[in-house]
C-alpha cells in the first residue's frame, strides 16, 4: 500500500506514491478513494529510464491549500481559526480547508499557561498571529499572545 499503479499507453505502468495522491489526506486513506480500472488524471513527476520507473502525481494537478493560504496570510498576519484538538502543551486550529495551525500553551497568554486545556476547548474560535511557517513540515505556528501584543503596539 505505498501507492497507486496506473497503466499508461504502450503497456507502461506508472506509480503515484501515496504522498502524491492528495494534499489533505494521508497514506492509506488517500489510496482507498481509487478503484481498480478507474480512469484518473496524473502528471509525470519523474522518469527513471534505467530503472524503468515513471513517478506520477495526482495532487500536483490541484492548488496546494497551504501555499495558497500563505500567499494570502504571510507571517505576521492575524488569522481566525477553530480549535480542533487540545492537549496539555499545544492546541490545533483549523484555519482553512487543508490548513492547520499549532498554538503552543506558552503562546496562549502573557501569563504562564501550564496546560492549554485549562484555557481552550474544542470548538472555540480564536484570533491569533502567524509567527512561524514551516513549509517542509507543512505547519503554521500561531500565537494569541503575539496578536495581543501587536494590537497594543498599534493602539499606541
């Protein structure tokens, strides 16, 4: 279950690796959406003639939701998100379709917050400032504390 094999013209098979199926669905879940014999569109990512391999991608035919979000909301932007998960040290926010933000407990308030679960609940809507963008790991770090400090600076 490492990908989807696609029969190409001329009796050649290409492989869409699981990581190249969808931007917002991982591994096996992404692979389950395909049925044997189904026609799909894909783009050629690489050709290794010596190894007789053709790497294909499906998600590359669509806009990357994270890249589109960052283009509209660069580092320093104020964003609104809904809390989807809260653990002691971090909360996850849904910022847009396929885009998650991570809010560390230390970024919730100026006062020390030991446990994010004492301040936030799943379903809460919060405004925060984007403080980090990690394209490699596809994560955004957000901070309510940085947003409040920014708001105070703007008021002066």
